[in-house]
């Protein structure tokens, strides 16, 4: 019974956390759109950008356009990803539409560069927070994932880039060159913030180490830096004709990007000639990434 109670509490806590992140994301994205971009006639990418562009051209309320244009993608999400995600995304997009319709955001600044940068900053922060809460505020991401699954060539980032190229090309014709260029600045600022919020400062980096001093480096990583480590048995080959080869242990560990510099420094102290290979890690689950120090 205590375990069931704890499990229920964890479920409720997770739901509250998700709801809080999505609500914060809605408020932040709404601030970026209403507080910065709309008054300067700048747009973002994706369905949000299309809604803003149509608002500028035809004068339709952005809140209604945002809700209507995302409906096909929500249905697509329900059929391909699942009900829970579709419901969360529906509520998030509806919340953003209501926020844009009724929340009295101030017009922050007339400066175009500040508008482009900070508009993107708040939109990207909002989208990133919503994603961490298990929803999206823009159907473009859903479409990009599904299109990339059906193509062996295109990745998610490629699909999103192609869609946004079309949107910003249209912006050149309907809004003018300068607003379109500032809109591209907004898009890049938003993209950077999405990446930062979703991955955080603890974005992981995989480190592969090949050295003649493996035991010392292994001891340093596990006992001083308190990180988990995996040891592979490999064979190195070198020489002009590949004539020489040696059996050698290869060390593999995963650390945060903030710790890369300190690890490299410690490795250099032990073996300045060590081969150190870094790779970005998009996600990680299970295992021991870092254990607590015992003292």
C-alpha cells in the first residue's frame, strides 16, 4: 500500500510539473508574439509564423488562425503518436490562442533588432518549456517528425528548415525584405532557445578515450570525477601499411558539456598524447552517469 500511494503521488507530481511547464511556456510564447513581434510585423517559423503572416495580410485574428491551422496536425498526432500527446498539445495550443486573444501584453519596444531577438527568445523559451511538459505549441514539429520517418533522406531538422524557407520567402513578398530578414533573426533566436531549454546546461557529451595510461585515467574518472565508465576491448592499427597492431582498452564515459573542459585538463595531466573523441548525445536513459561522492 505505501508503494502504491507513493506511485500515485509521483504521478500527480509529474502531472502538476507538466501542467506548470506548459502554462509557463504558453505565457512566454504569448509574450514573445504579442509583446514584441506583432506590432513590428515580424513573424516566426512554422504554423505560428503562417498564422502571423495571414494576420498581417488579411487581418484575421491570430488566435483563431493559430487554433484552426493546427487542427490537422493534432489529428495527425492522435493517429500516429497517441491520445495523451494529442490532448496535451490541443490544450497547449488552445491555451496559447486564448492567451493571445485575452491577455493584455504590453508592447515592449519599438527597436527592431531588440524586437527580433527578444521576440525569438520568449517564443523559443515557451516552445521549449511546453516540449519539456510533453506538448508542442506548433504543429510543424509533428509534421516534420512524420515526414522524416517516411523518408530515408530527410531528417526532422531538414523538413523544418524547408518549411521555414517557404514561409520566409513568402514573407519577403508580402511583408518586405527588411521585416523578412528580421523575422529570420527571430527564428534563429527561437531555435537556439528551444535547444537550450530542452537540453539544458546539462546537455550530455559522450567521450571516447584511447590512451596508454588507461588505468590512471579510469581511476581519475571514477574516483575523482565520480562518473560511470565503460571499458571496451579494442585493437589499434597504425603504420604506413597497417603492419602493427596492439590490443588496447578503450574508455567511454558520458558527462555534461560543462564538465568537458575539466575532464580534458585531467586527461592531459595523465597523458597529453591521449586520443579524446567527443560526440553530442541527444538523449540518455539508465545506467550510472554520475555517482555521488562518498565524502
